């Protein structure tokens, strides 16, 4: 389900401004405000996809749906990944998704 507050939370977490997002998805900053106030219906799926792209996350992550493994092997892999050092995690993610730039801290 669409949650504009999640978008604003992501903006804050990523030190981004609403106007940057608005420009990226092809709307005005006031459109974001109107979505937030509930005066406009939810954005079209192409806008939602652009929002996810802006944050470099999946649509599932954008809407807050967790995609976690349910089998024991998948759970163990996830736990091992979480327990690994940040440099190991970054190397694994880079190997899996070389098209994504690592986040700057």
C-alpha cells in the first residue's frame, strides 16, 4: 500500500530534499505536499517506480513489504550476512548487484 510518510522518512534517512525527489520523478514539490496532505490520489505506478529508483530500493522496500526467506537455508544465509562485517556485506552486495553504487556514509 502507498505510504507517503515512508517516502518522507526515506528522504530524511538519505539526507535528500523533497524538491530533489520531485524533480527526479517529474512532479512539482507541491504535488508531494498534496499527496502528503491526502488532497491528491496516490501517484501512478510509473511515478512510484521512479521514487523507488531515486532511493535505489525495490518497490517492495518502498512500500515496506519485507521479503525474507522462509526456508531454513535462506534464513541461515540471511543471518550470516547480517553477522558479517560491513566490508564483507558491501563486497557481497557488489558481487550480486554490480550496477548499484555503494552508499556513502
